[in-house]
C-alpha cells in the first residue's frame, strides 16, 4: 500500500502543475506574502488541494490574520491533512502541513499566537496550493 492514495512521479506533477505550483506543492516552497489570490478572499465555499482536488478547508474557518497568506483555524476534517516536523530553519522548528491525499506541501500551522479564534491555531496556507469552489455553508 502506498503512503498516499494519490501517488504521481515528479514528471507527472510537472506536466499537470504550473512551475510555481510545482515549486510550492512538490518542493515545499512558499509564495511571496500578500500576493496569493485567496489571502483576502472570504467568499463562502470550500478550498481543495490544487494538486489532487481533495477538499481541505472550509471558508467558515478562514480568518483575517493579516499575515499575508490565507489562514484557517482548522482543516475541514482532521484526516484531510498531515502534520510533519519541519526543522529546515535552524532554531525555528515549525510544523509543516501536507495534503493527506497526495502528500503535497500546503504550508505550516502555528499555535498560541493569540488570535481570537476557536482553536488558537493558524493554518498558514499558500494560495497557490488551493482551489476554491463557491458553495452555501450550513
Ligand atoms: Fe492533494
């Protein structure tokens, strides 16, 4: 059994994704702050993985963090994302967030920052990793 339900080679991902999408999703890159299409986007709907289409976040958990990237206080369901230890920056351990379905990098999650949200967590997600589908939420 493979690690993720959706497994593709780099060659396949390169063919399906733009160079920037590939760099962020498949190479754990980061889009420049305040440049992503969903940073200040607050329409009602669902955000899915741009690589595999899995539904990841709901608009009702999106909040204005003013950090420069789309911010959510929780994933759509706990099993939609995976958390990995990221020690790529010395002295600044972080928790990486990946799509549980295809393993693509989405961003990082930070907690205890004092945002007035139900979880005190900030899923800091690159816009380029997401697609948005408008829908009414209950
Ligand atoms: Fe995915």
